[in-house]
C-alpha cells in the first residue's frame, strides 16, 4: 500500500519530491524515485508484504520496465507460480514484481489476471510509453493531468496541484454531480483539468496521446439456464466464496484487524476469518455514547467479539467533531458529503494505533441487498397499481407525517417514496439516492451557477439501471449502487479516511468474483420476501448471534440531524451564514435559510442537504479561497 506519483515529459527536478511529500501519509515507511529522460516515477510506501525487498519503484532485471504500485494482489502467489513455470525468475517475494513480470509476459491484458485492489503505472523504456491501470471496482484511486506531451499522475489530486500549470478551476459538471449525490463522478474530479482513471480501465500514454480502455464490466445477466441449485447449496456456496475472499485478504507480513460495526456484513467477515485462522483477531468499533443510542451498534459488536473471542477495541465519538472536519476535507481534496466519513476516520485512527491492515464489510449491502430502498422498489410496484387518485392521496398523507430524529426517518422515507407516483422504477430509485433533485437544484442555484449546469447529471445511474436482469428492477438498483455509489462514495471514503491514518483497508465483499456471483442470483434469492439480506443472514444463521441477525439495519451513520441542531449548530451558522452565502454567489440565500429553519424547527429533516452545502463551503475555503481564486472563474 502506498502513494504513487509520476510524470512523462520535462518537469522541474523538485516536482516529484514535492508530490511525494504530500502523499507521505499514504506510505510513511519508505519512499523512492526512479528518473530517466523526461520521466519520473515515485512512491511512498506502507510496507505490508515483503518488508525487506519490496521497495519501489521496482525495475525488471533488464531495466526496460519500471513500476510503482498502490494496492495488493491477492492471487500473486498463483500468478508467480505460472510465470515461473513459463521460465521467468524472481528476485523478491513481493506482489509488485509479479505485476511487472505479468505485464512483460501478457502486455495490457495482464490486468485481467489480477485479483485484488490496485492502481499502478509501468514505464516501458524501450517503447517509451506509460501504462496505467486501476482495479475493477475502483478501490484504489488514480488521478491524472495532461497537456500535450506532458502527463502527470498521482494517487491524490493534491500531488498534481504541485505543478504550476495545473489549474484549480472547477469542473462544474462534477460540482453538479456533487450537489445531486454528494460525491464527484467516476471520470471527473472537482478540478476541471484533473481527471480520474475510471474503475476497470487502463490507459496508455505514448507520443503525447492518451488512450483509455475498459477491461471489465458488471456481468449482464443470470447464470446459464439449468436446474436451479437448492437453497442449501446456494448458502454453502456463499459461505465458501466469502471464506475464500477473506482468506486471501489475510496475506500480510504485519498485524491486521477488522472493522466491526455490529451489522451482519462485518460480523460475517469476522466469522469467516475465524473459520480460516485460529490466531488472534483484533476488532475495532466506534460508538456514539448515551446521547445517540439510536445510532449505536456497540452492543451488537460486543456480542460478535465475544462469540469469536476477538481482541476487541472501542472508540466513542463525541458530538464535538468540528476539529476533525478540516483534516477530513484535506484528505479528500474534493468536496465529499457522506457524513459517514467522520466515524470512518475515527475508527481508522483508532485501528491504526494497533495494526496496519483492517478488513471491512464494505460492499455487503450492494452485493446481498441491505438497503431499505431496495424494498421500496418492491413496494412501489404494488403502489403503482393503485388508482391515480389514491396514489395522490398517499402523497398528501405522507407530506403531513413528522420527521423522526432517529436513524430511520420514516416521515422522510414516506414523502420520498410517494413523491413520484408516475415515475419509472429507475427514475424513482435514482431520485431516492439523491441529496438534491433537479427541481431542488433549480431553486437553489443562483443564475451564475445555473448557467454552468447541464442536463444528464444522473446519466451513469440511468444507464446502469437500464441494464437490469432477472426481469426484476431491483437488479437495476444493485447495478446503480455497484457501478456508482460503491466505487465513487464508499470505496473512495474508505481509501481516503484509512490512508489519512496510514492504514490499509481490505474489503472481502468487493472481490470481483463475489460481485459476479451475486449478480447471477435473482434479487428474490438475496432478498426473500421483505427480508433485507435474507440470504446472507441465512448463510450465517448457525454462527452469528441471534440478536445481530434480528436487529434492524442502522448503517455506519452519525446522529447528524441532532448534531446540526445542537453541537454543530455554530459550525453550520459559520459556513452557511447569509452574508457568506450571498458573497459566494452560488446559492440563493432564501433557499438556504429555509432549509436551515425547517431543519432546526423539526418541520423537515434536511441534514444531508445542509451537510452537502457545508462541505462544499469548507472545500472552497480550503482549496479556492486560500489560493486567491473565485469559484466561478
């Protein structure tokens, strides 16, 4: 695990060391640079595998190929054996050298043989070309900037901004997406000239030309027709797949642990870990204390820790989190509105004090059906069969329901569910995942901002939903989340928050083979009736505590609605003060004030929307104002 950076084309000698200095948190154990004629590769290393001989940049024995690599290849031992059988010899025990030999043997197709999380760059000195690659689900980030024959790349945008030619001008398409969903989209960054290499893509840069290629996509449909397996066989196959995925992710030369939320996903990871090791397992949880028990899953985490005899650690997150926010904003480099970043950052800090590697349950909801909005699609199919007047009446009733201060805001759910009585299932689902809808943004945006925004902010989500299989729209919902929300929000958050603490996070549910197997199953198999994650719970019914299987999903969330009314109210008033909003010139002051007023009085819950605006303001202060830039340039 590390931070990587580099360039092709002439740059100042001080550039690459400066880039690496800003990535030191990603790899505090070591650093290195390889330089040639107008090329440079650099890395900062968090040493996990082959602590002695795994330094980077790494070259092959001929000196033709050089690599910098961020991530872990879980099947590297198998690949190494295949390459050795083909006559290749190795000088280290590292997975980095396996990638290098695989590229020499298989060229660009080497990525199709890799099972893991990765972002890497390989320089071919003989052909004078740079090869970039990113893993299938986008677990590891890779940003780049190009102007003519000069290309820069890095793990995080902050390193690219070291170059004086890289502008901080805003990509308003990405900002529009941020307002809609709370994060920037796959190929764009918030900076107009900085791009992301999308998940499951490679890029080749030669003679000033950059060519991108996709090498994997979500499978198109169910498994080939045949006799359907019995449920017992499906449950056993699920257990075996997750056990194997966990086993592969235990490869480490340093201590590792598990993020244990108390939910089914992370608990299943702990159970699988215990099945493949009898050694010490360290688990780490975060809670919110007595002030927010509705959001706290610590009692369930303790039950799992006791069941599997783990070395358990707990961290209590106090409501006064404003001191953490600047560090979180700087870790992302881009505006990011998922407030789960706060507990993720806290648990990563606590975990990093004990281990260098942690397994996580990220991806379990998307692969095995854990979000209540999946059930919403099922209910909406029935709701859509009602007479139109009755559907309109249901919306009128929903509008009168009060909001709840708990983690399950049933009033808000009911209003969002009933608001689009004539919409298609895809439009309804995508609307449920948005922070600000199109009409909301139209009312919020000042003319100067509105002029920068374009239609189609949810095009990627629409395309993903349209590919649904099994004749079930819920499969479309899975595809939306697996292709957008999981890589661009959850995995980005896991990477930035863990790497800010020099911690590596591994996600067994995000193994691409588990994703492929999951999408081959009908949604009704994964969500039988109205039981979220019913299949996963059935698979682990004999090993997980009954209380963990029975309690409702809470998610890794914070009591943000209450905090914005109390402890974080001063931060809210500072960031979204009318004079500040007016001077910024992006949002209508009256609209922002109405959101604040309704939320404070409990008329409507606007926590996510207010947090989106707050994080945008914090980002602009840090990345634009501090550099003398105005946002609409």
